[in-house]
């Protein structure tokens, strides 16, 4: 039987591929809206983005031109991009997830003891 850590790792291991994650989020969370309609509904779009984390692709002549998303989501995307620019970060994350899947984990008490915290 898998431990909670192993279940966690299994779930998130598949999300490590940025391409797959981005495509999934794009397809699931993006709402296409024309510029004219976006102008009319702008206050409600902003509320929807801020409260429900919806995303809107605003198009001009049926071509995507802009995206409306929450400030928190933008910060999160920028932080993720920054972390992934660190040399070797993705490999270390993958190794950590593999260790979790294999049950190679320690508890918080042991971690604190090992690091004199």
C-alpha cells in the first residue's frame, strides 16, 4: 500500500512536464472572449479572475492578443519560471519525487534533529 508521500509524489510527478501542465491548464482554464465583449464585461471579468481564478484570452479579429488572469496566479507563474531557470532545479525536484515514491523520506522531528533546529 502506498504511503501518503508516495501518493503525493505519484500525482505531482506527472505534472513535472511543464509542457503537459501548461497545455492542461490552458485547455481547462482559459475562456476565449472577443475584445468588444471583454470591454462590456470588464468589471465582471476582473471579479471572476480575482475570486474564481478564471483566465480569459482576449482576441482581436479571432486572434489571441492578451490574457487576463489574477495577480496571484501571475506571481505564481513567474516564481515557477524563476525556479526552473536555476541550473539543475528540475532534476533535483524529479529526484526528490522519486525518493518520495520509493519511501526514502524522513519525518519532521528527524529532520530538525539532523539539522539542529
